[in-house]
């Protein structure tokens, strides 16, 4: 008698950019929407206020004059500095149209997840936002440049790490980055590699579980960050450090 198992529900990984975009649009489309003076982006005097998403559309349009862009960014950053949330969310979300272009032209290694790159770019913008001067007419370029540098550093480090990890002993770790179909409870080469690494104290049990759940089983990092009550950025860096130790171990111990 054959028993058909229920199909596994695929894990959905939320893009950090999309998550921020949803929060931003929720502010713009709330019952009492978050607004700014239309005069900031209009060439004619106006007493109207527009939802922040409409302000962003004008801000990002190629025809918007530099002085209009400068005064709008100045006001957005001024509010973020003086008022905090939700204006910090608004200020970072204002960079999304440009961040999408920055990320689109960045060629990342296969083992570097898109979500990790997005998270690093957003973290760089958030850090730069706290430091920029609202009176600086080039403050938007400071934010975009911070994101661009962070993405390039991350991609460069990932490529260098991939080059160091190249070779036959790394075939097992490479599968950790590529395998999608392993069922929970199934013993695979990846699980054996991780179990041996735990016994050898290369990684601890929590680190092995983090690698297995996200790399082998495809669970979203957001889910584990919530479970472990740490930031997404911290969890990505924690996993990266564990994987580097595992890679170093595998380079010197060929797994039979």
C-alpha cells in the first residue's frame, strides 16, 4: 500500500527591499496618509500636501531639476533627524528606485544571496543617513554612494572567499549553497559534513542548524532572525563567519 506524502509548502523569502517598500506604501496609503508639501517638488506655488509615495515619484523622475531634488531631500532628512520614525523609514525608502539600479548592475557570485546584498545596501544607507548634513545639496549622492560601496565590498569579499574555497574538498560545501530538494529528516552528504564539523568543534550546533535550515532546506533568514531575536544583518554575518570556518576546515580535511 502506497502512502502519498503531502507536498511541502515552499518557503517564501521576502526581499528586504520589498519589505521596506511595503512599509513605505502602508504609510502613504493609510487612512491618514503621511504627506509632505507638494511645493517641494512642484515648480509652481502650491498649498497642497501629497502622500510620500507621490513625492518620491517626482523626486526620482529624470526631469526633476537638481535644486528641486536638493530641497526635497533636505526636508526628508531633516524630518528623519528631528522626528525619527516613521520618517527614517521614509528617508531610506526614498532611495529604493536608485538602489534597484545599483543592485541590478552588480554581478554577485552564485553563493551570495540577493537578500544579503539588499540588506547590506539598506544598512549602509541607514548608517549614512544618520551622518549626512540636511543642508548638503549632494546628500542624496552620499546615501547612494554608501550603498554602492557596501555592495561592492560585499561582492568582492564573497568572490575572494569563493576563490579561496575553490577545490575538490569544497564540493560538499558548494552543495550546501545549491541544494534545494533535501527533505527534512533525510540524511544527506550536507548533513554528514555539518555533523562532523560539530563533532570537531569547527561550528557549534546552532551554527550548523543555521546553515542547514537556510542553505539546504531553503528556510528564509527572516524567519530564523525572528526565532533567534537578532537582526537580519547580524544573522547573515554570523552565518558567513561559520561558513568560512567550515570552508577552512574542509580545505584541510578531505571528506570521504
